[in-house]
């Protein structure tokens, strides 16, 4: 990866943002720092102010692992697109498929509640996000043992879901649900956008970076982590500078 604020990175960013594009971002760990309690995330005021300004200038998408209803109150503005559940919710024209994903989610939740130990002892917390489920083990006394319990339980679900690992979380997703890379491509096609910038920090964001699509300017938040992204930021704290660079560039509308 190339550090985004190196001379080569800044030149590439400046050239990319001189043309119309869709700007897309993950939420947790990208626009808001990670916290132990996901309900307490907060986009810093200085970053939100820049997001709102950018949202007035260009088409902006938030592609998050959260359910849309959960993500929206944390934003403080209405983006052109809000896609939740790692791509399984909020895509234009996918409403019927979402209903099927939600039905599967209800069945899987009932089964997992029987298979997994009491959360007060295990530290495993099941988050029902409608179209997908997330099994958090950040607060487990033995994280490796908790993760193994989760994996064994998920293997007993029918139909077998796609398991997407994150930071101290296992996401349970319908096997045929779109991932974040699929979601970004569909938004580009839906809106007629020939280019897109995407920034994200989590393992699920690699579904975008692994596309290796020359039309997508991929930015990994965290240079110290292995990634298929072409560019990286040192950490979340550099997101404000990224927005300043973009806002100061000539950004056209599609």
C-alpha cells in the first residue's frame, strides 16, 4: 500500500477527485472511532461538519455493517445512499431479497440462542440486525474460546450462512447476500457513476479492495494492517485530513 499523504498518494488523490465520482465510507472505525459499546460511537464534530459539506457537493454513500436504522441516528445527515448489513440492506431494487434475508435471520437467531451459552458468563453478545446477525466476543474472558464456540454454533445453522470475521465479531450473513464490494458496484451502476472512492478499516471492507477495480480508489484506514487496498491512512485520526484534501480539490458532480 502507498501512504495516502505521501507525495505519490496526494498526487493520485488530487487527480482522482478532479473528476466526478461517488464517495463511499464505512462507519465504525472509519468515520467514528471504535468503542467497547457500539451504541456509544460518535462521529467527531469536526469530521461530521466536513461530511455534511461533502454531502452537499457530491453523491455520498455510507456502506456499513450496522443495520440502516441503527446507523442513521449516528450520522446526523442523510447521504445519497445508506447501505447496511455489509451490503444486504438498503440497495435500490433489492427490497424483496431483504425480506428473505430477514426471515432467515429470525430462524438463525432462535437456533443460536439455544446453541450458545448465557452471555453473562461467556461474554458473547448476539446482535440482531434484521438481515444479518453479529456475534460479538470483545468482552469475553477468553476471546479465542468464545470465537470457537461461535464458529461451532454457526456450523449447525441451516441453510449454512456466510461467516464474515471482523474485529472481535463474527457476522452471520445469508450465503447469497451482497457483500460491500457488490454493494459499491451496484450503487455505481444504479447512479451511473464511472468512478468511486471508498475508505474503510475492517476486514469486511476488504471485499471492496479485493475487487482490484481500477475505477475504485480504495483507502485502508490503518497502514499497519495487511490489505488489498492501494492506499492507506495511518489511523482514524487522519480522516479529517482526507476530507480537507477532498474538499479543497476540484470535485465535480456526475
